[in-house]
C-alpha cells in the first residue's frame, strides 16, 4: 500500500486536487431562491452537477438528491457506510477583494478564492482520500459516502432532505472545523427583544451587521432637544454630532464572533450605557427604562444580565451577545445570540429571561433554538479520528467542544473534524484570508495535510470495523 503521506504530497495528487478545486471555485454558488426544481437556485445546482461529474470521472458512483445535496460513493464490502459531509455553497463575496473571488489564484503557496477553505477545498481533499483507496483496489469493510450539501451557509435544509431519501451512515465526520476532533457543539439560540416604540425623542437607531457577531458600531438619531442633556465629557468610544436632522450619538466598539466574545466590546451596549448613565432620554419615558434594561442585558457576555448564566464541565460557560439593533415598523428591536452548554435546557433559561423582560413591560421571544450535541471522547470512532490526526500531525491532541455550528448538529452520529489547523489567516493582511473574509484562502500544505488526515481517518475506521467483526 502506497505511503499515505507520500500520496497526499505527491505532485500529481496535488495538481489534480487543485485543478478540481478550480472548477468548483469558478461557480458562484451562493444560495438563492428556489427556481423550479432547484431548491437553492441555479448556481448551487451547477456546482453540484460539476462535483458529481468529477466524481463520476474518477469511477465513483454518484447520486443527486433532487439538488438538495448529492453523494459520491466509494463502494465497499457490506451495507454499512461512513459519511464525509461537506458543503458546496458559499457566502457572498462582498467587495474589497484583491484577487477575483470566483477564480482560483495560486500565489506563494496559497489557493485564493471564495470557498477554498469553506468548504470546497475540504470536499476536494475528501475526494482525493477516497481516490487513494480506489487506486489500491482493495475494498474497505464499508462504503464511503461523500455527501455534498448545498445549503449549509443559509439554513441547512439540505441534510434533513437527505435523511428523507437515504439512511444515515453509521458514523460521519464533517471537515468544516479545525483539528483534532470536535466532539460537541453548544446549542445556538436566537432571542428577540422588543424594546417598545421609538417614542418622541428617538428618530432612528441602528447597530451591528450580523446576528452572530458582537456589534462594533451603533448609532442613534435623537431630536434636537436631547442635546441639552449631553455631558461635557464623553466616554471613550462615544461621539456626538449635531446636525439639521437631529443629534447623532455613535458608539464604536470591537467585534468578535458570538461563539468567542471575550475581548470584544459591544457598541450597542456602550450606546445603551451612555444613554442611561448620562440620562440623555427623558427619565420618565418608557424608552429610558427600556435602554436601562438593555444596558443590563449587554453588560456581560455570559447571560448574567438576563438571568440565563449556565456552564458545564463538557462545554464551559454560556455566552450571550447582542448582534443587531434596528427600528422595525416603529419598534426598537434587539437580537441576542446565545451559545449554551450541551447539558443546559434553553427553554428553561429563556423563561428566566422572558420573566425579567416582562417585569419591565418588554417582550422577549425565542424564534430559533438549535440543540447542540456531545459525544464521549471515549467513543471508539472518535478515538480512531484522534489517532489519524496524531499520526499525521506528529503530536498529542485532545478533542474539544466549541460554540460554533456545523452539519454535525443536524446529522446523526456526526462530529466536526479538521481540516483547518487553527492557524490565523494572516498571509494577506488583517481582515483577509479567513473563511468568510475577503481573499479567502487555503494553503496548499493545508490541503495536502487534509488529504493525509482524511485518508488515515478512513483507514483507522476500517481497522475499527474489522476489529468489531472478528
């Protein structure tokens, strides 16, 4: 059997993988509205067709699950399957790229383009790993099914459809995270707080850009009469501008992902604190009381201000951030993104927060609650993945639980596993190179390592299955 490391780093292996990745990156597969039989639009259908065509060219069996997702299958002995779950849809490119987002640019060991890291590159790495076994000519004790989703970035409606038409593999992993093995993900909930009508003093308010990120900017437009209540000295991060339209109060904080808010500063919380502490709004108004509540709610990152703090040994502390504040049909709305421990009950936590809000005459709802998952690190399949990772990396590793969300939370017996190394993407400068950033990239070395680790993982799972059947 050819050395796995040599295969993964062989020039012909990498050249073929990069060529296939180029074909996928060229398709701007951002999910869109359904078009006839295409549930996520033409571009997502196009990229799925391309990926399945590549799989068929390599001699694998392919299945199109009505354009919700597709499968490339390496046949094995018996009826059981191991699943590798990737996604072909990407987030919008946005503006400000140095390199063309939908062309693959190879530069200084980087493969640059939208989806190279998240998640077309890992899909190509998985396909190369499957090709390794196909070339050996010896069947595995199970089939390997590479499931290619088309809606991970905007709803994950693809995999539930798969489960309607096919049986889930006995074990799966999704290479959409970092090494080693993520054996658990916190629950993710979204709460919406109605702070009441804008009233007579608030003309407009906005803040934040995403519900799952700490807001780094926020501003409120007040009537001119509020200017008389402005203090002589402003807190750090707060600015005021008096215009013909009214008085703008702006806050600038520091952004962070909702799963890792430590070290950030929420601009909405800063704005609420300033309005409250300086008594900018009429102290007898409902709006003043509402912002005092918001100051409390955003005063920490662990849900203490909403009475939802929780923690456990497996996944650590609950985190809670305010992502977006906006004026909606004359009502001020604030969202909260909560990442809660795997053993916590979000429904009970929500009731605590709802009760607090109701005491202030405010309305809190829970429009989204995605349960987390947790597998014991002693589970044999997880131990097999850990061994594959350690053999490739040459160092000891430990499984971890994270606050982020992958396909693993919506698919049975699934964990997140690589192929990210955890290294910060700094090669192209700040704010560039990451999964959802401008000039997204994957290193050629990372792609090669991904091929090696996934190949080793399949081999370790095969050894485990053979051992069970003895």
